């Protein structure tokens, strides 16, 4: 069957989106397992590498499930496939979570993380170009970004490139979610901000440079931590100033 025919079948498939998504995830998991298996010997990966990888692939999917259930999305779309490919890349990076951090490991993890970062911008462009934007796609993309950040910050500590303080980069979003659970006024929707998106990119780039085999890893880690810390602080201050105001749509 030609590629065009395959794409047309997927676009007009009679199967529910949940079944189509499950098929894509299964293919992604099989591909990831194959890549990790092929990488095990060359990169001296630990016996837990496959566990870390498949767990990393599953986390964004599971974290986005509630949005999928409430979203009217019916087709997978090219953009979401790109995001799943990013998920496979992030899963491969997660395979190094218990590695020692040789120059070769650092180099290739930094390369793959850089490609994943570039693809982060690509899936959004494709979604807009094909008019296939969806709340589910945006959530899956955001969960992949958050997971990549926490894995990179962990590797920075694991490979002794920076102190434990760099884990702030990966944990900040999850602390924010915990605050939203505990404080109702923390759930107020934040206004769109280019600053927030820039801080995220600077954070990921800084973490990539931290785990790459190049000079000044602590400086790169500090840059990433500062960019994210300032951005989170600005948003938190905005919410604090409005904590007494009625929530939109509230009683």
C-alpha cells in the first residue's frame, strides 16, 4: 500500500481515536525498545535502561489522558505523530538515567535532546499549517517538554555537571501543579506570555549545554535555573496579587 493511501486511510479511519492513538503508542513503544536494545552495548546502558525508557514514553501519554477524554479530537494528525517521535527520543534519553556520563554518552544525549527541542517547534508549526490544533496535542506537547526538562536536570546531577539545585528546572512545574491542588486561586488561567515560552526554551537549551561535554556546565545550569525561576516567580506574583479577586466563571 502506498504511503498516500495509508495516510488517507488513517485520516478517514472508522476506528475511534482512542484505538488509533493506542496503535500509534504501541508502534512508538516497539520502536523505542528496539532503539534502546541496539544502544545498550555501544553506550554501556544499565539493565534498567528499557524500564526508564518505556516509563518516560508512558508518562506524557498518561498525563494527557484527561484532556484527551474531554477533547473532540478525532484524527491523529501529523503534528501529534511528530510529538510521539519526540516522545521516543525523550524515552531514549531516559535510558541514560543510571549511566556514568562518559563523553560519548554526553555528546549523543545532547544531540538527540537538541533534535527533540527543534521538533518541539516543528509540531506546532505543522499543527497550525494543517489546521489540526487541539487541546490534546498542546497538552501532550507540554508534558513532553516537562519530562525532557526533568530528565536533563537529573542527568546534570547524575553526571556531576551541576549541584542538586538544578533539579529545580525539572521539578518546578510539578510543584506548581501541587500548589494548584492546594490553593484554588492558584488555578486562575495565566495570560499568554512570550516570556514564559522563552524561559522554557532557555531552560531546555541551558540543560542541554549542561550535560554536553563542553566547558562551564555550572554556568549553563545556573542560566537555565535562573530563567525558569524568574519566570515562575513572575507568574506566581501575578496570581498572588489577584488571589482575592473572584475567579472567572465563579459564583
